C-alpha cells in the first residue's frame, strides 16, 4: 500500500496520490524534501533535484492543475493551471483536491516541502476472512463449522451457539458456566462481563454479521448481534468469538432484560 505525498506551502497542505511507476517510488524514497520552486510560464513551479530519477516520459497532451510531473529526469514540476502542452513528462502523481493550490503557491518562488505520509490501511471488518451464507437471511450470516458448542438460557428460551478457537473465546470457555445480565437493544442483546477477556489486536474489527457473538472491548461487553449488519461498520472495538446456531428470530423476538446463563452444551 503506497504512501501518499503531502505538499506543504506555508500553512497550506495538499495531498498527492503518487503514480504507480518507478519514478514516483524513487521520489518517495527521498522524502522529506524541501526546495525552492521557481515560477515558469504563469502555470507551473519547478525545482531541480540533486540526482536523477528513473524517467519514462510520455506526452500527456492536457495538463491539469495539481499534476506533479518529472521533466527530463531531474526536474520536479508542479502545475497550478489547466492547459494543453506538447512536452513530455513522467507522471509523479496528482493532488487529490487542488482547490487553493494556485493561491498557496503565489506568484513568486515559494519554499515547498514534500513529505511522505503513510496511507491508512483499510479498517478491518467483520466480514474479512469470514465464511458466510446469504441465501437464507433468517439464519446467521457467518458459517462456523467447528468449535465449542454452548447454550445461552434467556428464561425458558434457549439460544444455541458455537464459539470459535480465538484466544478471546477460549478464555470465556474456561469461565463457563457464567451468568451475565443482558438487555435488549435495537440490534443486539448485550451485557457486561465481570472481568475483561484477552484479545489480539489483529482480531479487533468494525461491525458484525447477523448472528455474531462478540466481545466488545470498549466496555467488556458480551453481545449477541441479530440484525442491522448492513449499517454496522460504524461500530468498532468488536472481537468475534462465535455465532448463534438457530434462526435469528428466536433471539430477535425476545424483549427486556435477562439473567443469561451461558454454559457448555457438551
């Protein structure tokens, strides 16, 4: 996942998406870099590098405001106007939002800093790596074929489930049987565990799949999530530890609060 390039001119900052080529990769390796960029033709600022980059020039035809180019093999050019050009350049990247770039660069020879900014990785979601079924929406989305079977007693209603082999699930299994007071909310039944469960940071994700049994680390919550998976990605701190193994309506139809006994089924 390639870093972004940040252009800093005075108090103004602009983000560049680098091109997928050798020149852009080599330029990123030299950052941070502060240079005086000289004005040229009323549409660009340029600066000469101390040593060349691996160029592969082509004729773009149309230059856009925010284009970051390499002229020859050692001149970095930042354009702040749109126009047609017959010259050949190697593309280094493009400013994501060039609004205000012309004003920030001004009419003279500004001092410009180029810095590498690591791109944030995509956030981990409940669906990442999951085996799923969507043919029958009345059943849980996640498919877990092996694990430790449990029963969760909501008064006279028994909700069967299966726990996975994660560190978090294994820690819960050692505590069974356990009773947790759980209350119904818009999309789940949730209760606070007496003691937190261990977890691996790599298993923390956003959202859930309908039917998931999760541990939410932000409040030591044991939670059974039975609906609204499509809108769940806004909720973080989730660690999946299993899934119910019955129709979702069995738990979605319950109301109120319960002293829920969680026990091994075998």
